[in-house]
C-alpha cells in the first residue's frame, strides 16, 4: 500500500484496518476522533519509536480501538502570541534588553527550530489583539513581523488568548498556540473559566510561557486541558532555550485516531479522553476530551 503524501514527503500514517479515510471522517460516515499525544520520560525528554500497540485510548472510560496511527512527521500550524504590553518592559537583573525584546528573540529561535514546511502566525497582544503576520511558511516574513513589535497598551490576556485560538483553529494539520506573556491579565471581558472552556472545545495544543516573577494557575490549566505544556521562565535570558525545547517536542508527537464505539447521541456532549502508554517510565500528555454527539 502506498502511504499518503503530506507536503511533499511520505507521512508515517498507518491505517490499522481497511477503511478509506477522507477529510477527518471514514467514508462510512463514522466520525474519526484524532488525538495528538506527547510522550516523555521522567526527565521530560521525548520517547520516540513507539507503535500503536504501545498505546491505550479510552473515551468516557470505555476502551477504544486505535484505527489510525502516525509518528513525528506531520504538518504543524502554530500561532505565536506575543504580549507586547507595557508590563513586558525592562526587568531588573535580566541583562541587556527587556522582556519583550527577549520574547521576540526567543520566538525567532523557535521559528528557526521548526521544519521548513511548518506554518507560523504572529499574534500581537496589547490593548487590542492583532494578527500581524497571517499563517505562512516564509520564515523571513515571520521574523520581520516579530521585529516590528514594540511596547504598546495593556494586557487583556484572556480575550487575546480566545482570539488567538479562533485564529489558528481553521488551520491544517496539528494546531498549536505558543503564548508568551508575563501572565497578568488586565481588563478582559473573558474570565478564566470561560477561557478554559473555550480552549477545551478547540483542537489546539496550548503552550503558555510565563515570563517574570509569577505563573498564573490558568497557564497550567490551559496546558493540561489541551495536551500542551506550561513553562515558568524567571530569567528571560533562558527563554530561547525553553522555546527550542517546545519546538523539538512538537516534532516528536504521535497521532492516534479511533472511531468511537458509543451510540450516537441526539445532542452534543462532553466526551473525556484518556491516553496511556504501556511503559513504566512514560508520561503522556493529550487533550482531556472533546464535544461530540
């Protein structure tokens, strides 16, 4: 069997029984649920080389049969949300530059660590949220958009996160949001619980990075709900190393697909997902669930 092509390369997508896949659904009409999983050891390093047989997936507690499996090389579309507010200014002991300058430099390092055909969107977060660079694989354009950012406004961080999620959700393949901020929300119309519920209903891995002296609890909650990972960087000079770690993690994930065994419901409901790996040293991160019938 010929494997499908993704952006000019052969994808390691293995259908585990003979059903044709089309646009996220089986041609029989049974929905395919896709889950991206990150598997690390106790040191936080990615575990590569796993197969579908190593995974166990349950929906609402009921075991599911993994019907589609892929490892590593599949498309990524990522939005980089950069807090440009005045609170991201200079910080004592951080050396030359301020938080915003270092966030821009670290975001550029993250972009350089992605695969050539991965796509990037730049979202500026200030008193208003603005997509300053639409989704592109042009690294020069993305870095130029970062360079043009300067300090401006306050930080309606919750509103901005919702806007960034909405902006990246329609993109192809895996979708991720890298959020760089000092973590302090100001003047949002959205509250923390509404933001978290919105994130749960989207299919976007969220990687919030708190820069400075505190990490708000919502950052860890966003990461846990979506299968991403949160970071707390007290010294902005270490930020580039942190973001390169995120880029490498995004290159070492697994895609698991299954057709739910439960009866179809007349109304959409929250469905929990649990992903486990049959190895004692493995830690798995995946989204908590989805809304479906």
